[in-house]
C-alpha cells in the first residue's frame, strides 16, 4: 500500500468515524500487540502509546467535532 492509498482509506474512514475514534481504534490495535508481546518493555511502551492516543483522540474530537 502506498501512502496515497493509505490517506484515501483514512479519508473514507472519516466518513463514518471521527478523527478521535480512528485514533482510539489504532490505540486498541497497539494495545493488543503490546499484550501479546513477550518483552515487558515493549508491552509497557505499547500501553503508554495507547494512553497517549486516547488522550489525543479526545482532544481532537473536542477541538474539531463533526
């Protein structure tokens, strides 16, 4: 997949979801990967990224509601 194709898919997703929701979905994917990791450091980093994406998603939706 090219970057252009990825951006087109994201634009299509934004037809159904808010930008914050897209970040929340990404956070869930990263959290699942972190939970499956055998490396405790990678797991902790994944959970930190999840938390950051959730907070940023809430902020984006507050600042740019649909």
